[in-house]
C-alpha cells in the first residue's frame, strides 16, 4: 500500500436496510465507471440499526487527494440526497 501524503476524503452514509445501501452503492458504482475513478467502499451491517456504507477517495497514482476525488465526492453527495428521499 502506498504512503498517503495528504489523507483521504471519507464519509459514512447510513441506510435503514441492506437493500437501500445496495441501491446507493449501485448508483455510486455507475458514477464511478463514468468518471473512471472508484472509491474504497465498506459496509457495516448492524442488524437492528441499519447499514453504514463508508466511502474513501484517494488517487493512488498521484499519492494524494486530487480534483478527481473532490469531484467524485460531490457527485456521491448528490446520489445520497436522491437515495435518502
């Protein structure tokens, strides 16, 4: 793993159930394919408290957070707004 010189952009989104979390993740995946820039994505399922999806952006080729990471993170925020309505 490369040494990260400038941190990452990370955010956790909470969903009521696993299906909602997967729908969000599918939308993020579609956006990521279009940008050709993918986040590290983890799921944490708390059976009685829903599902947390954590996304982490970092550009490994540059060994830092780049404009591509900020663009992707902004797009993920828009996807989250649509998925939580």
